[in-house]
């Protein structure tokens, strides 16, 4: 059976040289049906291609299959109860950097967490722990936030953020949260307009816990986009009033992992719309749609 499938695949690859667009469309659809598993075969065919138009057709197929795989991986991740944020960040980064070395990226993040853990003790007061964390991340390693602009689009992906030590506001919040969780700190992500801030709690809580338990456990908030600045619940209320927004429980309480990735994608979609990046916009909308809409958390006031 495998031999038959291999023979069909080779025959289809030969037909990529056919100048007839109708023939090519049929070949295209059949190759797409094979799924991302044939990407290595297509890459080898591209290397051996002599005709420019067939080489471009192969590139188009690889890109389409790669995007389909990203959507599939994201959908699979979103189906878990409370997915690993690092895994989600790697999937999104893989969209822009198809051949990224994910083991190396995980090692870099692990090294940052180790560097912080060597500097502090879990017996320290929470504010002192965060002060040391901020010193390691923003002073010693010189990570900084860059505004969401067309020229900074690449800093919204984990690979480029780790290598350049620059990140868009939402991704900086995500990176900060990922490392803090590696350090086993009692923290969660809280979604504000265009920002992901961090809530620090007296003990470990879950986003689905009751409103009284979540509220009573809260100590303070952290803004990774402003070098880990610590602030209170009142500061959120003031910001919302300035934006003429009605305060909601979701502005103060932990978001689920899925909600955080949805918000990150929403920000990326907003940027693509503003910058007229039509192809990227379509891809991002497909990725956003892959995450179930029923992950929203609701609390009673």
C-alpha cells in the first residue's frame, strides 16, 4: 500500500511541470490531501527542480501544507483542558519560522528560569522575588518591549523575541508568565486591552476557582511590558476609566491558557488588518478559529 502511495506521489510530482493550469489545480488538490507529512518530499523536489514555475508551485504547496499543520496543531492544543503556554507560543512562532530549533528555544527559556532561581529564595517576600526576577530579565539580560508596529511584527513571535531580546507587549507578558510558571510562582495571566499582565497570589489558584477565592488570594499585579512594574487593582480601575470602559471581572481575574492565546492572536489580527497584510490576516483568522470559542470563563458579580 505504501509503495502504491509512493508511486502516486512521484507521478503527481512529475505533473507539477505541466503548464496546463487545470491539470496543476487537480495535482495541487491531490497533494494537499496527503497532508504535511509530504513536506520533506516536496522540499527535496524543490531542490531538484529546474523549471522556475514548477519550483514556485512547490513553494506554494509547502507553504499551504505548513499553514494547515499550524492550524491543526493549534486546534489540538486548544482541545486540552489547560494547555501548556510554551507549547502554544512555539506553535505560533512556527508559523513565521517553519524550521525553528524548538529544543534550542526551550533551552534558552530554561536557562533564563535557572538564572532567576539562582538569585532568589522561595522564602523571600513576593515583592522581593519579583524584584529579583525583573533584575535578571530586564537588567542583566536586557529584554525590552517594542511597540506593535509593522517594522516590529517579527517580535511578536517567540523565536525572534528570544534571539533579539525584544518583544511586543502581549508576547512580553506571555514570556514573563511562562518563565514565572517554570519558577513555580503562584501567578496567572490577566487580560487588559492590548496587554497581558500578571496576577501574583498568596497561594496557587485556578482560573475556574470561585470569585471570592480568586479575589481574596490576590496580592498584586505585574506589568511585564513596563519592566515588571508592580501595581494594584485600583490602577486597573483608573486605566479602564481613562479608556471609558466598564470594569468587568475578567479585567482583574486570571484568564485561561486558551483565552490568553486567543487574545494574542486577536492582537496579531488587528495588526495585520491595520497594515493591509491580507495573506497573513487570512492565516491568523484560521488560527484564531481553530481555538474553541467555549473557553470563556464567567464569574458572578
